[in-house]
C-alpha cells in the first residue's frame, strides 16, 4: 500500500527491510525458516494481509490528510506497522520514505510515467531492472565491500585511543 498526499509519500515497510536484509544477508544463510525474519515465516502473510485491509479501510475513512496525527472513526491510521511475532506485539512508527525505493521513488515513478509499456516490459523481463534504476545494485555492492572491525576492551589503551595489535 503506497499512499501519496500532494508531494509527500508515506514510508513503505519493505524499504527498510530491504536495506537491513542486505546487511544481515550473510548471517541468515544458514538459518532455518523459523529463525529468519518474520517476513518469510509461514502464517505471517495472513496477518500482514489482514492488517493491509484494515489499514486501507481506515485510510478511506480518514477525513484529514495522511500527514496529520491520524485518527478516524475506526481508530488510528498508522504510517507503518511493525510486528514482533515472538512477543505478539506491534508498534506503529512514523518514518520517511526512502529515496531509492523500488516502488515509490521519484525515478521509478518518472520512468513509469514516461515509458509506460517499455518500463513494464523491463520490469517483467529483467529482475534487476528496478534495483539498477534506483541505484540499489550499487548500494548492495557497497555494503558487500564494507569491512567490519571488531574491537574489545583490550584494543583501547588507557588514553582512550585505538592501539593496533599485530
């Protein structure tokens, strides 16, 4: 569900999930399905589908714009919903849209509006088209090239500066 109001876009949950997934991808490779993110867990799609329907119904009942502190006759209308299956909780944070989103970024919208059928053909025939278009391919490559340095207390001298151990 993408909601546009004038020039504002509401955040899409899978945008941040995509970035986090890039960072954590290697740590999930050897995990079983139930140990992975809840987006991939069986049964969660039913919960997500039900929430999407409730969110849409609440949105169409909303009298003010979506940027307001939204409440309607059916309760709040959150900008995003984050669920935690392990403790059966949900939070509703407000977050900004991601400028490289493969669904709602300006470059994707403009490419669709300008090329229509060609855009759709590219999306359907090239699984990397949207990631290449938005720059996510290069972002993924940058994340893969990041080196993570681990430090412990013995790596820091009394002066508080880092001492390289050979």
